[in-house]
C-alpha cells in the first residue's frame, strides 16, 4: 500500500507542541492538505514526534472523510527513527 506522507512540508512537522490549543490549531490547519488526497485514490498519512497531533488526527480524519463523502480506514503506528519515536497515521480506502 502506497501512502503519500504530508509531513516534511512545514517546519512544525517535527515540533512537539506545548499546549492542546496549539495542537488543535495545527491539526486543523492540515485539512486542505489532507482533503486533496482524500478526494483522490491516494492513501494519505502524517508522521510526527508529537503523539498529541496523532490523537487529534485520529478524531479529525474520519470527520473530514465523512464531510467529503469518502470512506477510509485510519491506521496508526509508532516507529523508531534515529533513536527517537515517530508516531504515524494514515488512511486506506474502503
């Protein structure tokens, strides 16, 4: 399964946010990036060292997909890169 990863475009991608409000604002700002891919046949994902971002995206991705009338399955995992944990979330089409 091929995934188009949204991270790497912004400096905030590697940031660990201090507050829930910052996380909420950041994850909501990712909607345009995700919505373009959710409409297409591409599976879309995001990776970050901040688990809070993944927690918010776990709630938002199904809402965004529903709003766009698209059915997806949301997957998550945690990997170790360069000695640090990276949390990932991605979609697959139903």
